[in-house]
C-alpha cells in the first residue's frame, strides 16, 4: 500500500501566513470566548479592550490565512505551468 502524498518538510510560500493567521484567529476566538461567556452567564460586562481585540483579531487572522492560501495556490499553479 503506497501513500498518496509524500511527507515533505520544505516550506512553501504562504505557509507562514497561514500559520500566523491561524494563531491570530485563535487568539481572537479565545478573547471572544473570555469576553462573552461571563456576560452570558451573569450580568457582568467584559472589558471593552477585550471585546475590541476579539472583534479585530478574528477577521484579521482570517484575512492573513486566506492571503497565505492564495499565495500558495498561485505559486503551485505557476510551478505547474513551468513543468508543462
């Protein structure tokens, strides 16, 4: 039985952007959970800075990861054209 894809440790263009975007998105999601859950459970309000960071980090992380994916796809497409 053979594997479909070989495991390679080389980094492709966009990999760091995808990882960085995932980290930003994760931090934003954590800030959102920490800010919203206490407000749902009790009548306390979360600090505004926490909610602002959540609202800004979530879309920023998503955008950075998408840019990384697009950059990687564009590079792979360019490499495929060269090999033809």
